[in-house]
């Protein structure tokens, strides 16, 4: 499908009456069609129809079907798309609060901690405070889970990060690793394997264990850290607020319930894939899997907190995210090792 600019599509939508209510909702994903996450998202779309008795249908589109991955927010507000399933950090350029709530590096050791923050710690309310001014309504959150860490050398804790040459995406992830003493570099995902193989880098923040295994990363980096200790993206499912407001209470409740169930299904499905890949890797005997202790995870989190504070200074909303998140982590006993 041809990708148009927001301006062009807005003009088209105005001319053709796309703003009319339609219970077939078009959602665009930030994942490509062949990605396991997208396949699971299609199952979520099917569940919406089932839960609403066919009153609401969701058409799930892969990344860049209509607009670029970082333009979906504007497209939803304009009525070009009805919703998206996407990494919230893509909109950090509009407000650093989006980046902080999307991936507070080092904050979580388990996906359920993030889901609890969203449900009980003020996260859901924060998301709507951030999204409503842009014309979006937050339905719920999911995540593929904690990313594993790929390494050519043994890593047992924070001290082993000193001077480590590692690939990490720009922004908060790089900031935290640099503060921990590592030497992060910018590399596209397509160059991670070759760079590890040639010794350009010693480690990489890449993706979940099963994907790393499938792509042969452990062949050149046989010391993965699993479960991961650093990155876990918040993937938001949000839609046009006007259309949300036009739904009945029952329909809104059904949508929220569908996302809650989808999050658990996605996490469990990918966790099982990771566990199977871990067993396969261990049976082969070619790699050594390192699992950081609670104390080491807490050390990393404490370093990350300084970078969270730096981001919090970027806007009033970011400060609110920081205050709410750290309050939740403190009350849950997650800010320091027990």
C-alpha cells in the first residue's frame, strides 16, 4: 500500500467523509506482518469482535501500511486511523513523558510489575493525561516482556559493564548504560550480528531470548543475560477519543477487557517461546546463561534513577510520570534490594 503524508490523508478523509462513525476500526501496528507480535495482535483483533458480539470489528494493519510508525498518533487524531498498537516511546519527541513511561530502563524485573503499575499505580491515568490532549484514548497496555541481553563476555552484574562496548538505541537506554560505565554505540539492528562477530562490540541490547537464538546471536555471543535486567517496552493500545466516547459503556468495558486478556496471552506466549529456546540452548551446551541477582538488578536500577530524573526535567508531564512511577516502585519494594 502506498504511504501518504498526514496532510494528504487528512485532505482525502475530509473529502470522502471518513470521519463518519464506523464500527470497523482500523488499527496500525508498529510491528511488521511477519513479526510474532503482529500475529498475536491479529488474535486480539479477532477477540474484540467476539467480545462485542460483532458490534465492533478491528482491522489490524502492519507497520507503515497507512503512515510511518511515528505518525500514527497524528493519524488517529485526524481520523485517518482509528487506533494503534505501538511502542509509546515513538512519541517522546512530542513530550519526554512518553519516553519515560514507555521504557523506564531498569525499572521492572517482570512484566506483571509494569501491568500492576498501569492498573493500580496510576499508570493508566497518566497515559490518558498524556494522550487525551492529542485526541487519543488509552485502552490498555501490553508488552513482549523483558528483553534478554546478548554478550560475548560473562556479565554477572553492574561492575562487569565497565568499559563494555555495547550496542544500544539512542535515548534513555544509552544514557543509563553510559551512566553504568559502559561504552554504548549506535548500530542498526541489521548490523548487530556482524559487529559482534567482528569484535566491533562485545554486547548488545537487542530483543527477547527466543528471537536472539533464532537469529544466531548466541553463536557469536555465548553469554546471554536472561531474564533481562534492562529494557521492557510498554506497548499501548489506544484509539481516537471521539470514537471511544461514542461507544456504549458495555463496548468500552469489552475493549478494556480484551486488552487485559491479550496482554497476559502475549506475555505467556513469548515467555514460553523464550523458555523453549533456553532449554534448547542449554541442551546444546554451547552457551552460558547468566541471571543477575536481585542485588545487582537493584544496583542497575539505582543508576537508572539518575537518568530518569534527567528526563523528568524535560517537562511537567515527565516530572509527573517520574513521581508516580518512583512512588509505585518504592511502595512495591522495587527500588532497592531487600
